[in-house]
C-alpha cells in the first residue's frame, strides 16, 4: 500500500537526516500562518502555526500567534508537514522523499505534497526552484483619442517563474513524471496576473495505475465533460471522479 511506503520513507529519513533550524524576528510579512504541525528529521513534532513559503522553499514555525520570533526549516530538515489552508478550505499534507537529481545524479531530499492518495497509488507534487526572475518594461495597447489603440509602456513588470512536477507513485515508491507545469506570476505597476501552463508527454500514464474498467470509465468521463487535462486543477477533477469509482 502507498501509505506503508510513505511510512517507510518517513522512517528512512528519520535515521539519515538531522534537523537544522534558524530563529528569526517576525516583522509581519504578508505570507499567512496556518494551524498545523511539522515533524523534524530528529523526530521532534512541533504543533502550532505554520508558514509555507512555496516560492522560497522555506517552512516557518511558531507556537503562538503573538510570538515575535519563529524557526525556519528547509525540506531536508523535515520529515512531514500538515496544515489546514483556510483560503483553499483544504488540509495539505507533505512528506520528504529522496530523489536523484537528473542533472548531476546526486541524491537529495525534497518535500512532496500529497495531492491524492489511493489504495495502490498516490499523486504527488514537487515545486522546483525559481527558474527565472526578471524586471522589464511591457508595451500594451491602450485606447486613445478616437477609439484607436495607442501603444503605451508600463514600467516595472516583474516576472517570477517556477516549475512544478506532478508524479504518480506506486506501492513500491516508484515515481513517474506525469505533468510539468510552468507557473508565472507577473506583477506590473498597475496590474497582476498568474498563468499555469502544463505539459503532459504521455496522457495515458494514469491507466497504468488503474484497472482497465476504471480507466475506461475515466476516459468516458473526460470525453463527456470535454475535459482537457492541461493543468493541476483539471487533473484533480479527473482524480476526484476516479475516487468515486473506487469508493462505490
């Protein structure tokens, strides 16, 4: 079972890592705090308020809301993480799992979010480091005199880019990359917007984790609602439908 593998990975990290923390002054940053808990690599469980800086890859903890200092941890110092995201209305769960870097072949520990967990497989998300960060001007068409478009320059356009990898993992802990998503946050002087562009090399990959009858029902559902699985939210729609099949 997938849960047994995650427990094994949890114990493996417990015996092979050590915790590293830093204490900081709290200056009232915009990143929100949520109620939850974090288990460190030495087995220490901290329960209180959790702040997950997903762009910077830093987890922060403090016991009480009125505390002015907090501790910060990187993924390699954490075994598991849970908190309730009140903005999304969902409980979020993370585990640290070992992964070999495809570029240099070095094994390291990364914090994976468990998006969905079933009897024989789980779907995980891994946010990567920033792939780009730039500030430049942008030229946009503005409506001028007589209703004609007039080019206008908007200064200070800041683009933040980050990749996200979505994996399917079987009972033995083997992971297969299903979707690669490029996140872009654009912050100009007068507007902000986000884009999420997903790429799937093998759309049939989920079929290897489902029975033939389940996959047939899933593909029929996708066709019926005209669902193009090209981002994480649409994949979760597919998986939530699959959950209704296995829970009958």
